[in-house]
């Protein structure tokens, strides 16, 4: 049964670029979410729907810093 849910992503090209950067390991999940204007959890779901393997946990110190910055930015 398919759900009728609209994607929170407005710019397909920006989303595709962001997914590419995430897949290449250039940006973290938190940074990817920030780039397309969704929450980290929405981004994880969008990536899973696109068939992208989710990397859990930061892969570098820079990734850790990005994750902390994204977490502190939540209001």
C-alpha cells in the first residue's frame, strides 16, 4: 500500500547533489539535512527511501563537530 506523502525537499537538484556528497562521505547526515532544510531524521528517511546506506556515527572529527553543531541548532 503506497502512502501519499509529499517530500519536504523542494529543490531536486540540490537534493541530488547533497545525496552525492553524503554517499561520497564528504558530508555527514546532519550536514546533509541542514543543506536541504529537513531534520536529521527526515533526511535519514529520505536517504533510505532512495536506497542509500546510512552511515551511523561520525566518520571523522569534522563529522563529529558537524553533528554537534546541528544538534545545538535544534530549537
